[in-house]
C-alpha cells in the first residue's frame, strides 16, 4: 500500500491519537508514530508537514469526536440545566485530554478550527433557548463569548494544576457565577419568592433579549427599517440592566 494514500494518513492519525491519549504530548514522536502506524518516518512529514502539523491534526480529531458525542445528546426542557451539563462535559473532556485541549484552546488558530466552531454552534443553540425562555440578561453573542472564555480558562487552569492540588470547587463555583451573571432568576427555583421581587430592569432586559432573538421570525410583519428600529430599541433595553448593575445604580 502506498504511503501517500489517504489510508496511510488515517493510520498515522489514529496511531498519534492513541499515543497522545496514553502518554501525553511527549509520547508523540516520529519514531513512535511511524512504528505504530507501520510507515516510514518521512511519510509523516509528507502527510502533515511536520510534527506540529500532526499534533494539531490529532488535537482536532480528538475534539471532533467529543463534539460529535455532544451533538447526539438529547436536550432537556430546561436550557439552563443543559448549559450546566455542557459546561461539566467540556471541563471533563479537557481534563481527560489535557494535551489536545491545550493545543486547541491555547493556540492562536483555535477560533478557525472546524471542531471548535461546531462546539461554539452547539453552545450558541443552548444560549438562544435561554434567551427565548426570557431568562438571558444580555445579547446572545456576548453570553456565548463569556461562557466559552470562562469554561476554557477554568479547564486550562485545572489541567495545569497537579491533580492532588486541584480545588474541586473551582469549576462549579465559576460555572454558577457565570450562569448568575448571564441569566435572570427563575421564580420557580425560589419557592416563596414572588416574581415581583425580581428587579424590574432585569425582567425588561430578559424579555427584550428574548424578543430580539426572535425578531428575524417577524420578517413578514415588519419592514426592514421597522425591524432595524425595533432591534435598536430592544438592544438598548437589553443593555440597560447590565449597565446599571455594573455601575451599582438602583433606579426606582
């Protein structure tokens, strides 16, 4: 079988994925990969350019397998619960595959990785559902960026900490702080607390975000200029709660 065929590339990739998972980045050497894939060392360079190219491909394949698994999970009726589950799975993946995770999320090209973009799309879908439920404090894009950055930062921090020194509370504490920052209180989660006790501006902002998210669905009802104007108004209402909360202002 020719070492220039797609089959040879696949053998090299599978061998490197196993080596990285079993022994870490240091185990993925030219000699080890060529022996495991039953190819000559020059074949690796012809297929991947250099070892860094192979490592990047391995990291992308490892992440792609994880994202494919996430995409098959059935969503619940509670998008915030789904967000918690997604966060925990993301962190668990990073700790199970620290070298692959670091290659992807600590590298300058992470944003253009197809697997990262697919995972980003899955996260966006969950945040859109939270917005549609009237529970998002801010616009969808900003909330997605906040969650993505926080989850990656926590995972990289934990992965870089020796196992015996890791604080098991770090992920949960950060996750709940971020969720509290981007979502409004669900009255059903606070027995005995009337909905009226929730800050009026937060309720207005959450509903503004929800309507802003659904605005493209009313294309036949409003003209383009009307949609733009309404979108501007909704953006202002959605941002008001965050602005006043950050400034520590309490408006009557």
